[in-house]
C-alpha cells in the first residue's frame, strides 16, 4: 500500500503568519502616508490621475506576500510518500474437525446444526487470511476432506459441500481428532491448532480419544473443543418415510462434555458449549481472537522537500518590489 500527504517539518514557524494581517493594518491604517502632500491654488494642470501613484501600495503588498512565503518556507513543507509491506512472522496451521453424523441434522439450531456450523465456519475462514487451514470430517469413521492449504477458495468450497451421509454414521471422536493430528504432525508452523466440534458421545471407531489427545499433546497441538446442541431435548432424525424423507422426533441432547473438557485441558486449549446459532458464532469469534497471527508491518518513507520553490518565489517577489521601487516609483518620496 502507498499513500502520500503534505506535512511541515517545523510547523511552529507558521505562527509568524499572524504578523501579516497586523503589518497590513499598520501600513494602511496607522502608518503615516509615505507620499508628500502638494498644496496648490489650482490643479487644473493635473486633471488626469497618475495610475502608478494609485498602485504604489502594491509594493507593500508584494513585500507582505514575500514575507508570508518565506515563513511557509521556514516551516519546511514536504510531501511524504509512505509505502507499507506486511510480513507474517508467526503463521498458524488450523484443522477443523467436523462431526457429520446424522444427529448434526437436529433442528435446535437453524436451519439445523450442520448448516449453522457451515455458515459460521465459512466466516471464520474469511477472518484468517494469513493462515493455512484444513478440513477433517468424521462420523463412524473419518477422512481428510481438504489437506492444510492457504487457498481459501478451496476451503470455502469444501465447507459448502459438506453433507450428511458421506460416510458411515456414528460418532468416532477419537478418529476425528486422530485424523486432524495426523494432518498437523509434519507442520512447520509456529502454532498448530485443532477445532474439534461434535454434538454427541464417542460411540465407535478404533482410536481412543484419550490416545489421540496424548498425540496432540506430544506434538504441541492446541485443541479447542466445541459441544454443539441445546440443553434438554431437540428434534433428531430417527428414520426415513417411504419417500426417503427424514422423520424427526424429540430426543434428549447428549454430549460428552467431560471428554471434550479433558481434551481441551490436556492440550492447553479451551472447551465451549454452543447452545444456539449466536452462541456458536460467538465461540468462533473468540477462537479467532485467541489465536492471532503475528503480522509485522514495514513502512518506507520518501520525502520530497517543497521549500526550495517557495524560496525562489519569495526572492522573485522581493526583486520585483525592488525593481518597481527603483524604476517606476523612483520619483515618489
């Protein structure tokens, strides 16, 4: 980025400009006339006014203008062009591990948990322009939807395409966390973060969540865990009708908060509970603030001095006044 503006190196000299109107008042209203009065019994021979005599006050105006220009020159005006460069000095690699089990279609968030999450996750990605992000989805098993990349367009497209039913149903929290850890194990980033979201209880998978937590801890990966779902009951999909349409019924919301708190505590992360759309958005905003990428900004200044043309102009005005005073107005007292 580049910007330019005019500034004064010694702006205190500009206060002397206050003297200019005072000098003008002194000359025109206080100072005695600098031309002699000529008294004659008849002025018939001077019927035509001398225009040069009427213009003589312009000499003083030229002097005042020259003084004003000199004062501005003393203040040293200069044009400053500022160019900026930013450098990411501390990059963060982030993997979002997203539960895509059938329970994510519950309607306690609008329009449902999964769609609400996708909207919030998309906004989160937009706010992380300097970081690499990857997507892992899990249900009864897990897989990497998108490896860690700095291409935000790919990430956004991946989030839009996340659907329920892509993989076997269930909630394999250990496998989801394990896949996310695997994505980050070779990362060279200064900070490595996993955002693990689930709305249920670990009930399948061959990777124990606590084992995956130990791996994350050994690799200095911080895990933020989010339990998604309202308190009490919610409309869950329980079956399909003859037309293949999902049937919803109220059922208790069950989230293994103890496990999620354990994972967060062991990895120096934080646990959150999202009971609604606004709460979910606030959680991602908080994570965004907690994990800040350090940006180093360099500014380059280019100065162009402007006082020299002003000095030349003031000199021209002074010479013009002297030339008029010793030529055209030489005969005036």
